[in-house]
C-alpha cells in the first residue's frame, strides 16, 4: 500500500478539507443552485436534491476518496491499478477517462461563467472610482452575453488564474491558494447572509419558496436535474475528489473528512439560497423561472439600492470568483495528473496545454450565447446548455454509477474496511457498503430509466 503520491501531498487533514470543500463549493452552489431551484419550482426540488446528496453523494464521496487514497495516482491509473490488484479488468481505467473528458467539458463552460463573475467584480470595482453603476441589470447582462470579445477576454483571465495555481503543484499551488481563499469565502458569505436576513423583509417568503415542497412540480426531468446537481455540486463523478484523495495522508479518517466536505457544501448552497432569494423577492422579481441570469440580473438591483451597495456588489462577485477559482483548479488537476503520469512532460507544460485546449473549447460556449444562439444541439439546448446537460446530467451520474460499483463490488471488503477505518461503529461501514452496492447504483439507474420514459 502506497502512503504518498508522486504528485505531492496535503500537509494536513485540514488542507484536504479546505481543498475538497474549495472544489465542491463553487458556481454550482451560488450561481447554479439558486437558478435551477428557481426553474424547477423550489421546495420539492430542494428535497429531492438533499435526498440525492444523502443517498448517492455522500457514499460516493467516501468511495472516491477511498479509491484515490488507495491508488495514489490520477483516477485513470488508480482505478486501473486497483482493478488489476483485485483481479478485475484493466478497463476500469476507462471510467477515469470518462471523468477526465467530463471535467474538460465542464471546465470549458465553467470558465466562461466564471468570466462573467470576474467581469461583474471588475465592474463594481470601477464604480468605487466613480464609474457609472448598473442602471438596468437585464440590459447589462444581455450586453455582456452579446459581446463575444469581452466574454472571451474574462474567460481567458480566469483560465490563466486556474492554470497558474495548478502549474505550481499540490503544496505550493493548490494548498497555498485554498488556505487563503476559503476563509475569505466564508467571511463574505456570512456578511451577505446577515444582510439578506436583516435588510429585506422577504426572508420568510424565501424560506417558504425553498423549503415548502409542492410535489406536483416533480417529474423525471426534475429528478434527473436534482441528481445531476447533487453530483455537480459535490464535484463527484469525474475524479476531482478522487485525485484530491490521492494526496490525503493514510492517517486521516475518510468518513470524517468526507462528511465534513459534504455538509459544508450543502450548507453553502442553502445559505446562498437564503441570501439570494430574499433579495430577488424584495425587488419584486419572481423567484420562479430565473435562468442562468438570475443572480446577475437581480442582485445588481439590490446593490444599486443599498447603502455601500458598491462594496457589497464587489464583495459578492469577488466571492463568486474565488469560489469558482478553487473549483476550477480541481477540474484541471485530474487531467494534469493523468498526463503527467502518461507522458514525459512536466506538470507545468501539461497544465498549460490542457488549459489552452479547454479555453479554446470554451469559445464555442461563448459563441453559442450570441452568434450561434439559434443553433440547437440537443433538443432546445444551444451548445453551452448541451455541454452542461451531457456533462452534468449524463456523464457524471454514469461515471458515479461505475465508481459505486467499483467501490462496492470490485474492491475487496478488506481494502474498503481498512480505508474507511476501524474507529467507527460497525453500522457506518455496513451502511456505506449497502448504499454503494445497491442503493446508489439502483437509484442512478432508476433516474436514467425514468428520464428515458421507461415508466
Ligand atoms: N463542484 C463545483 C461547483 O459546485 C464544480 C466542480 C469542481 C465540479 N470539480 C468538479 C463538478 C467535478 C463536477 C465534477 O461549482
């Protein structure tokens, strides 16, 4: 059993928790969660999402950390080596490849949206020095989407930030970045929550929208979206968490760190909802049917209206950029680790090439918002929406299905028991085992079957 990885190691359990939480907490929590909750009717969607976190997310989180730590390599090689050790086919490495492909696709559009947040942060920054504010947020957002050059520029800036960290390596890049950025993120989030709870009188309405389920709103599509969101927000199904697990000390308790990360991520999503919906409602906008522009179109209204609104606006969009940054490094890291293992090139060159390719791929998403707006790829979805759909709702759960089967059936019980640790009551292990062996795979298959219209 290897105790270190060739790519580097986290210096402590806390460093892993910060990095994995940094990966999990991102645009998925603060941008995507509120807007898809808004599109899918509120409470009932949130309930299904929480059930997915508990029944699929948490067991898979533990499985990914376990596989990564046992294999100590990129997802492809960890899966391949562990499969060979347990007498199974090397082809399991292919699951890692699906993950890396999904990560690539996600990084390409993720960076475009992160570019929007950088642009908004910059916009508020210039307002500090007297530039004029955002008078009509919908028009400002529409103008941004209509401007490929501007989006390409900020998408590029964000990609440079991402590759800068990854190129510096695990200890000097990833760990150093999250140690500074994560505390900053929590601080900013708390300030905004306090504002939303005290300065608007719509907090109660937001709570009702988020937590009172209206089950008539549920159908197979909504459930599939909730499942995709659960995977996306916890960074599962592409090897981000698996790769981070490879750098975790053998001494740390996997259930403990895994639970911490899942709780922190879910907490941030709910807090973001509770900070954002009161503002949306208080400014007379409907909490329903928000779309990707939700926070970009509603929050600037509030910021323009409140004392020190420019400072709040700047803080909010900085917060979002920081959250996106600590996530995007985890999208780039698995592919980087894999190509470092597979080629003779240095981490720096590999990271640079991969980021350049993801940046180029992102240009298709940029153009799908304006020039190719009318071009539908899958159903009514333009290219960016299709990439998001294929990666989040199909590839992540599919890879998740295989990861659950791998952890439950391919890895020997001796290995999984040893990795999860002995210091827990027996039901923790048994519970995890039944979830990954039966419940998680079955639920994923049922959701897919339901979506395909089989029942
Ligand atoms: N979880 C991040 C977010 O919510 C995004 C992310 C990072 C991700 N790494 C991932 C999503 C791996 C899926 C898979 O913004």
